C-alpha cells in the first residue's frame, strides 16, 4: 500500500477501486456530519397597540438579558425562563418551562399572552415558539441530510412516477445522440475530405459553437412545436455544434504516412476511407462522444423545462419549489445514469477498437 503515496507510481485496479470506495465513504460521512439534524428553538416577541416595551428574561442559570423593540428573537434551551414585559405604563410577567418533548409542530404555539390597561394605554404581548430541526453546520435548506435524500426516492417513485419520467429523458438522450452522430459523421467526412466543402463550410461550422443554446430554445419551439420532437432536435443540434468540428479535426489528424502507404499498396479512395480514415477517426471519436454525454444532460434539462410535461427536468423544476432532498435525489440519479452510460462507452471502445489497448 505504500506505493499509493509515491509520486508517479502505478497501482493495481483493486487498490484503485478500494480508494474510490473510501473517497465515497468520506464524502457521505462529511455530508452527514455537516447536516446532522439539530433542534433549534426560538422565541419571538411583538406588541399590538401601545409602545414597544422592554423584554427581559432570566433562565435557571440566572442569566438575564434585556431587549428593546418589537420582533425580538432569542434562542432558548430546555429550561425554565422568567419573562418580564414592561413599558412606562404597564407590566406583565410570565414563567415558562421548555420540556424535552418540544417538537417541530410548535411553530404557531402561543404559550404566553398578556394584556394590561393603564391610562388608556393598551399593551398586548405575544410570545411565539418557533421550533425546527436544522443542520449542525449547514442549513437543511442548503444541503439536506443524506437519509432524507434516500427516503425521498419513495415519494418520487409513487407520487411523481420517476420511472416513467426517467425513461422519457433517456429516450430523448438516445434519439438525439443517434441523429447527432449520423449527421456529424456524414458532414464531417464531407468537409474533412473534400477541399471545396472544407473551404466553403469549415470556418462557419466552427463558429456555431459560440451560440448560447439556451437562448435559441424558443426558435426550436417555433420550428418543431412544443412536443417531444422539438426536444430531440434541440439535443441533436446541441451535440452537433460540438461533434461536427471534432470529426473534421480528427480527419486532419490522420498521419500522411498511412495514407501514402495505402496509396502505394494500390488502395482506392473508398478503401482509404474504409481502412485508414475510419479506424483512426472512429477510435478517437468515441472518447469525444463520452465527454459530450455529460454535457448533453444539460441540454435535456433545458428542453424539458420549456413546457414541463415529462422528463427528469420537469420533476427538478417542481422539486426546487418543494424540498431540496428531492432535488439532490434527482441530481444523484442523473449522475448514476451518466456513470452507466460512460461504462457502456468504455466497453464498446474495448470491443470495437481493441488495438487501442495494445502496447509494444
């Protein structure tokens, strides 16, 4: 195991896998520690009519503090508090014990109310309990507790039909990719191999990469409607703008020595494409497609948010308005799908291009 700490050393797949598992455990552990639920109880005071009184409280430890003005908020513990509310014309005292059973249902509990009249001056004082569970270091509104993320999958499957929406997003992903790959390969070879088309189109094809795709979603809605067809075409276009220039670049990277060798052996133009250009370009292109797989999910979510009917993007839109644990559960699902897709591409790469792994 000492080798894992030596710079430049290669380690076995088993050791690498064990270290990856350790990293995942550490992430979950740190996540759980920082978001461990801690109950927080607050008191808030306000007056109706009259002038804002002085709030004074003393706990069992004889710690006392005074506040002036309305909407005062203090943190409390499970102990007995003595409260004194007063102004120049009236005074009210109350004693309250906070039990251990105080829970999150006590948001609107008013446990002390006082009303006094003196010289036509009316003071009405409320003490309001706000009790909730929050994270130890990070608020649950920012980062949910891990167990809450896991339990939210049950709600997503039952209430939001997560399996159906996931299948819909995968259909868009696969359909868009097939269209993008076919179009990119056809036009990429045409531009990369024919000088006329390269001079005519290559510069303009590369410039479309600077178009912000989320800004033209409306154009695709006008051209293709608000249905699934629009989402597939939008995803295909988002992949093509990056994949097409890459195909042309891969063609230009083919070394001239291989082309000249094939020509010397009497290969025709079609044979050069079949036995020289295609193996080189395809073996490199599959790695480029793997990279674009991660980017493609951004375009899928953008397209699904446009009319919010089906797909993971639709559930993400509604989960943002409900609970962060559901949002994190959906993000983890997308990451899992991406890992599976990446694994499939690796296996395809090993099967279709085994010569890439050959070492001298």
